[in-house]
């Protein structure tokens, strides 16, 4: 079980953003986020969006830095990933 974070590379609101996920459970993810000051409103179905300014602090707290590709693969393999089709049903 691990908390994973990708490199801040997603631009929005004047900063870059990372994705914070668990490869085991949403409960683990929520507990880590809550314990490290990530606001609940940053949760987006299967991940938290976190600004670049928090990246190093989250890594220091135990999040494992991974590439964007590894994050997606491990999230998918965990069964927790919400696909684009599920996120935006027609």
C-alpha cells in the first residue's frame, strides 16, 4: 500500500498541480490527505489535486513520487481509477 504523487505539471489557477492517489484504498488516501492539510474540496473521485507548493511537503510526509504514467497504471491496477467515461457520463 502506498500513497503516490506525480510531478506538478498540470497548469491551472496560476500554478502547476499534482495528483495524489492511493494504490490501495480511498480510506488510506483520505486519511493521508486529512493528516497533511490537503482540503477535502481538492478530492476528485479517485485523486486529490494538490498545488506544486505542497508537493515536497507531501513527499516528506511519505508520498512516493512517481511519473504520471506510473501513477495512472498503479491507480488503474488498484481498481480505484474512475475513467473519463465514468467521470462524465452522457
